[in-house]
């Protein structure tokens, strides 16, 4: 558990260690960094009492090397047949997560996560157990070869989603350590859905989303997205015209993040070009194959599970960072989606991404919070 709680807010250390505990078939290792003390590595005993097993001094949890060292330590001293890596802190979709405010607001980019996990042989499951917007196609695609199962929320998230599900996950792993991955995915997402009424019923229920992805299917999704982008490249005005037509009803998780499956489905309803329709149908089928299960509240009646970067003119400046080497996004290297976005916003690359306040405006303003009604539903059965 990568507990980057070094900011003014909630630290789930006690909640996590009281529910997720070691046992006959499970070791629970926790790296904790808070505002008041040094970074320490803990082993959570079966009695839920965490003990320090390594004093690290002050670490930057927004640095890839810290992540690499933590996973390497866990694998060396607590070897297992399978490994689950859970992250806590803020999330920023394709930009990454785990903002370390005492290290110049450094954060783990998706490129850093990929490199760190590559160096230690990857893990079996990645959970974003609080970071918002990490149910992102670009983020999951970056880790497609470093984990078998990827779970995150395309919208607002929080550790309150995970309190009781962590206890159930602990029990499941201790009693059934050989559980199949898709069964595990179903158990986690279903548990989050089942416990939605137990936390803050008048706040986030309607905005709840969570998605489990079979990463082996993401290569096909990337290829299909590339074909869709190529179909509009050179004719981006056609794409923009259709986007304008569907945008009033398009599911958006923020000013520059749309629901990928909803985008595809709505484009299928208005596109007339046969070649583009075929490419869109292929992408829809690939998404259906990759997404094991997802749940969403009534704020997202057409939510399908993954967000995708599609900035309007007022957020086009973010494209400069999306394209940059520092982000390390495989979707930029392997598809023409970024080329289509650049054709739509030809001047975006000239903007300095890092200008502005110390806490970037995208961290403060990206997330909508829909609370018009508080009834939710399980939007798509796990399979």
C-alpha cells in the first residue's frame, strides 16, 4: 500500500491497517509518508497492529525511484505468488498520481510508474484506492504490460469508497489466495458497490464510479483508437462537427476528460462514413472485451468505465504536457490520437504547461461532483 498522505487532508493509515491485515496467505506491506514524520515501511500483523520494518528517512513519493524501491523491498523480503499494489493520494488521470507537497509538488507520472514496475518485474494487480480520475484509458494503457488487472475510478474517488472493501479483500485473499483475476475484479467492484450506502450517503453516492480492466485487452483498444484517429486525421473538422453535435449529452468527468465508451457510442449514432463506422465499431468491441466490470451512479447514466483526454479550446494548453516526454505516455508513441488532438488545437503545443500557481489549476478544478440526487445503480454487470 503506497500511502502518500503528505498533504493537508486524510491519512488512511489507521483505516487501512485495521481492515487489511496479514494472514496465513497474505503479507500486507505499507509505505507511509505523512506531513509530520519520516517515511516508514510497515508490516501489518494479523492482529491489525502495524510494525515498522524499515526506517527510510524522508522520501519523495512523487518520484519513480521511491516506488521502485518499495516494490523491490516487498518482493525481496515478503515473496509471494502474486502481488497487489494499491496507491493512495490525489489522482490526475493520464498525468499520474501521488502528489508530494513537501517535494515541490512532484508526482508520479504514468511514465515513471511504468519504468519503476518494469524494473521490478511488474505486479499482478494495480488498485487506485482513492486517487481520482485514474480509470483512464491512457493510464491503464501505460501499465498494460506491468499488471494483469487495473482498477480505478474515471471520476471523483476517495478512500471512503474502499474502507469496507479493503476488509473484504483481505478476507478473500486469505481464504482464497488462488482466486481467478476476473473473479477478483468482480469481488472488488461489487464490494465497492455493495457498501456505497455505508459512507457519506448525502455526498458522493451519485458520483460513484469504479472500473476493473483486463490489461491484456488494452493493446487491441490502442490499435482501434489509432484506426479511429487515422480516419479523421486530415479531416479533423468532421470530427469537431460531430463532437459539437453530441457534446450536450456526452458523459464528461471534467473539462477535458470524456467517457471513452460513450464517445464511441455517440459517434456511431451520428457518423455516416462507412470506414469510420467500421473503425468505431472495432473500438467499441475492443473496449467491451477489455473492461471486466464497472459501476456508476446516476450522475453518469451512460458511463462505461474509462475516461479519455479530449480537451476543448479552454483546456487545449494541457495538450503540451500530454505530448511531452515527461509524461511518458505510450498512447502518444503508439497511436495517432495525439496527432488528431494537435490538428484540432494546432497552437496548443506552444503553451508552457508549468506556468501558473504552485498547485496547478487542473488539480483544483478538474473534478465535477454531481449530487443532484442520491440514488445509484450498478450500471453494468461484472462478467
